[in-house]
DNA sequence: AATGAATGAGCCTTCATTCAT
DNA sequence: GATGAATGAAGGCTCATTCAT
């Protein structure tokens, strides 16, 4: 009972997709190549053939998930660079949240599990992928604070914002995945996301402004709502 | 070469302590009872004997870690109830951070791993333990916002603060545990913690105030430093 | 369906014996722990438990086989040290041959396979075990040649004798094991061994004497260069 | 990126050569067709295609190695049939040794591994190839002993000589292959070979003469029975 | 003629658990 | 009360082989 040998890369793609899903659900160690291959409708030896090892598949599947996710949700949230810093911050926060919450994307579940129980296998890949995101955020905050991105206060604010994006959403993801099928639960969650992004943006802009040193005449027009 | 039968509970205590450490380092699934027993200098069968199963040991060791941690770091950070809400918030944030960062305590590593890869075993125990912490925080924020603790905005702010405590510190923990001995690396980290708590308090108070509806006379004295 | 836990070392002994037999028949790589355990009536995990790995079992089983074999066939063949050098040489050759040909002993089959396809695992064990055998032979030949055991000619003669013991007998072993049960085939083979030992002793003594330096009445017609 | 389809037999030749080398180094079971094909720069399916199976390739590669080796080293060592029996024996021994030690030739490594761990696949091929070698040696010894080649004593002497050729040289081969490049290490080994051949010839001629029946001028001090 | 892709069987190992002592 | 010994179920990986192209 052989599979059709369509174009030769189909199995590879199936494995990457299935691996992303299973690794996101179970983590590296608890995921079994048997389950991945069952879902990809491939033989267990196919992983050795295409990727060499479970470890290599893990790294590849994360890169794959991350790339796909970034294609769907550009870092700047589609806000033009001519918009105000506040609007661009809101755009970034919203884009990040949508990436995190998208049930199609598995990168953040994998990322989260890797943070909690590092295998060390993703260190390099994550480093390369996450750095630009952090840097873009730090640049924006630096603009708002009128300081260099490497400044300590900028870093602290960056951390505050990132944490507000990650924390609640990984919970939301789990709550969601614990339910049934995604189709019905998608829209309400996206609504939630916008509301949450509004809150985090407003909350954080206030926090940032409280640190702004020497502008006595600071305006109060916020973004959102 | 039997062990001394001191009081019969010594092995149990050793197992609880060792389990907390190992589960914190490796998570439930990846921790092996062999390693736990090796560290506790007990026989592998001792776990089945004392706790019935690996699962039961897991729950017990978390309760044990949590209880010990709460004894060391009271929820209110030692700030008297007569102090201002801002000071009490700072006290809570600092206490929470110190609990998280304490290398002696394993509850947060276990908690974090359980969030990332839920076994479901701790659901009830965590629920019971975390609820009062969240409630105390919500009460305080409600006081600052002049709203009920169950109000949506209060919940959002509570989330913002909790996330700022968890996010950076679990990273700090890992970075720390990756180094050498904890004793020498403790002080500088505690300094960091106070600095971080100051930032989060100031940042969040500003965020909270920005949501406060229509009180023109709001004061600006912040806490910290 | 548990095994009886008689004295706790029975399984270990069974495994050692079975391993010697299987490793001798199939070699390290082709032998499977499943087969060894089937023959020892033990679980496959028992090997990990008692020895840690297939590799460690291999080494242990060889030491076990070698020790048992040496107990049955002392190196000197039971010839008293007061006997003539010729008689003692004959004793050694016969003892070596009997050790090699004994169907109960597996050390030489393992040794032979290890020489042909080294795993490297037995290097140290074999070195330690074989050294005294070679040294004893070299001492004896040195006595016959009136030279030091480390002399080049002594070494060459030692090699000639050892090769004559090994070569034909490993063939004989295989021919024998290819047949059916050992009980009936044992005596005729032992007879063969004595005949063979006589031949090798006579043949080699003549070769040695031809090299003996200072006896003026020996003939010197040699071949080559 | 297909290979050039030169003449269609190039791949076959490459496979035979690579197989000889790999089988010699690892033995039949441990050699993998993946490694052989990698070295031959061919696809793994090529073996099934050209030879039908790993087994068939094994047999073919041995025949190939043996044929090539025999071309380089004629059985009689180039000694004319008019030379004395002693000289012809020396020639044969030297030729046999040179065949064994030649690092270019793999037949003896394969042969040795096959003796130690018979696959049964080479039985017929080896039988056919080795018979003439043994017969030639037996004829020569029969001439020296003035007996028929099938005589028991002739067979024993033949065995003694063959064993002295095989034993030390397979060791030498392994020692050599464990070193670095063969080119530089070749000359000193060939010197050793001649020295060794001299020893074996002299040693064995003495042994043979000691068995020569009724020539009144031979000495008779033997050992045994 | 030749190959990339895929397969299924088998191997060694790990692990939580359970007896008999 | 406590333990050494033993178990069986998986898990990841390797490998010779076989298709469809």
C-alpha cells in the first residue's frame, strides 16, 4: 500500500505541518514521531529520511511555522511608517497578539514550551527570529521616550509590553484549544484580541509617558477605542 | 546495606524536596522517579510506597513547594494595611517577584512548565493557591480604580501587572540556574528584582491612572526608589 | 507471570551464560539482546538492569567465559615445572587446544570474531587475559632457545606455535558446531586434539631446534635470500 | 542532476570496488549498502538493480577481489618449477604472505571475517578458489616428505604452514589499516613480510624434515606420548 | 539505465510499576 | 517499613528493499 509519489515534496510538507501541530500540543519530548507520521500519513522512517532525526524535524518545523506566521502577520501590523508612534505601537501590539492567538500558527505554543522546558535545539533559530521583533519594538519605544533603543528604561518598557502580550494570550490559546473546533471560536477571539490590544496599548503608553523626562506639555491623545 | 529507619518520615521529606527540585528542572514527564530517588537517596519503589504514583508525588511536591514559599514571602510583602494603595501594590509586586526569583523555591518553575505543558494534575491545587493571590491584587487595583474587583478594566489591569511579574522573571530564573552556584549570584539578582519591581509599579500605576475615569484631583506621588 | 526471585543473582548468571553462547555464535552486532534474554528466560530490560547496556554485557560475558575456561584448563596443562621444557611445551599446547576446542567454552569464538571484526570493547579485557598466556609461552621458548623471551626469534617461534593452535581449531569448532548435539561428538574431537597437539609440538620443536645457535653439530641448510 | 551514462558498466565497477573495500572493513552484516553506494557515488537502488541483492553483491565483490589479487601474486611466487622444493616452498609462502598483506587487496579481510562469522554465502566461491592453493601446497610438502599429498602427515604440515601465514598477517593488516595512509607504510611492511617468510620457511622445513621417515641421519628426540 | 522517495520490520534503550522478601 | 529484582510497553532510529518516474 504505497503512497502516490506526487511531486516528491508533499510528504515533507505534510510532516512539517503535522510536526508543528503535534510539537505545539505536546512539546518536543512528549511528541512521538509515530503520532506525527500518523497525522501526516507517512511512515515513521520518513522523518529520518527527510530530516535525519526528530531533533532536526523539530527545528525545521519551528522555522516553518514561524515563517508562515510572519507572512500572515507583518511585524508592523500594516501601519504605515508615516503614522504616529502611538498608532504604530498599537499596530505592532495587535499584530503580535494576532500571531500569538491564531490557532493555525503553532510557533508560539512551541516557543512557550521551549521557554518553559528548553531543549536547546531552538536557541539559534529563536534568537534569529525574535531579535528583529524585539528590536523593532525597542526602536518604537525609544522614539516615544526620546531615548536610544539600548537605554535601560526602554528595555524595561519593552519587557512590560511584551509580557502583556504573551502572558494572557498563551492562556487564551490553551483555553481555546481545550474547546472543540476552531471555526466557531475564531471571530469572538479576534474581537477579544482587539479589545486586549487596545487595553495594552493605552496602559503601556501611559506607563511610558510617566517615564518621559522633560516634556511638560505632553499631549494625551491615545490610540485605540 | 539498609537505610536507618529513623522516624519513617525522613524518606518522605527527602522525596518531596528532591521531587520539587527535579520537577522544577525537568517538568513532570521528563523527570524520572529514578533521578528523584537517587537524589533523595531512596529506592525507586519508595515513591510508589509513600505516594502511590509519580502523579501523586507531583501534586504533593507542588503543594509542599508552594506552602514553603508562601511562608517565606507573605502575599502583602509585609506592607501594613494602613499604607497607601500605591505602597501596598509595590509591596505585593515585590513579594511576588521575590517568590518567583528565589532559587530555593521551585513552585514557579513547576507552575511555568505546567502552564506550558499542562498535565492537568495541578489544576485544582493551583486554582486554590493562585486564586487568593489574584483576588488580593484585584482588590487593590479596584481600590485604585474605584471600581469593583470583578470589573473588566480591573481584570485587564490585574493581568497587565501579573504578566509583567511573570514574564521577565522566569527568564531570569533560567538564566540564573544556567550559571553556577546560587549563593553568590543571589544578591545582584535581588537588586535587580527591586529595580524591576519599581519599574513595574510605576509603569502600571501610570497605566491604571490613565484608566481612572473622571477624577481631576488625582495625585502623582508614585512609589519606589 | 513473574519469575521466582530465588537468590537474586540467578538471572544475572543466566544472562552471562546465554550471552556467551549467543555472542560466540553470532558476534556482538548480530546478536540481539532479545535472543539472549529469550535463552536466559529473562526480560529484555534485565540486561539494562544488570549490566547497563549490551556493550557492558558483552565485556562481562567474555570475562566470565574466559575465567571459567581458565579454571578448567590451567595454562601449564598440569605439567609440573620440574618436567623437561619439551614436555611442558607439549602440556601448554595441549591445554590451549583443549580450551579452544571445548564446546562448553565460548571465549575463543568471541575472541576470533573480535579479531576479525573488532568492536574495541574487549581490547582491554583481552589484553589483560592474553598477555600472561603469551608470556608463559615466550618464557618456555626462550628456555629452549637459550635466549631472552623478548628476543626476536623467540617471538617469531611463539607466533608460529600460537598460529598452529588457533588456525586449525577454530575451523574444527565451526565444523563441530555446525553438526548437531555436542554429547556424541566430544570424545572423537578430544582424540583429534591430542593427535594435533603431538604434531604441532613435534613440528615446532624441530623448528625451534633449527634456530638454536651454538650447537656445532646441527645442520644449517636453509632456504631464502 | 543525473550521472553521465558513460557506458553503463562504470557504476557496476565502482560498486564492486567499493563493496570490496567496505565489506573488508566491516564485514557483510555490518556493512550497509548506503555506505557502499556513497563511496561508489551511486544510488542505493543501484545495488538491487545491478546485483539483485546485498548478498549477490557480496559474492561478486569477493570473486572480483580474489581474481584481481591472484593476477598480481601468482601462486608459485614466480619461482620456476625447476627450482628446488625448498625454494619453491619459500616462493609460495612469500607469495601468499604478500597477497594477504597487500592493502590494495580486500579478499583476505573478507575471507577472515567470513571464517569468523560465516554468512554461508561465500562457501562455494571460497571452496573453488582456495582448493588449488591448498592442493599446490600439499603437493609440494608431499614432495618434501616423499609421501602422497592426501597423506595425513602432509595435511598436518600443510595446516601448520598455512596457519603460520594467516595468523600473524591478519593482525598485521589490522594494525596497518589502523594507521594512516598506506603508501608510506608499505615498504617497511614488505620488508617484514620477507623476514617473516624466511622464518616460516626455515621453521617449517625443519618441522617437515623431522617427520621424514627413514633417513638414518635425522635426529629423533621428540616429545609427547 | 538509473534514481529519489517511501516502507516495514527490527533493534536497543528507557521508564513507571510491581512483586517477593 | 522498605527494597532489590524484574517486567512490558513504547520510543527513536537504522536498514535493505521496492516503487514510480
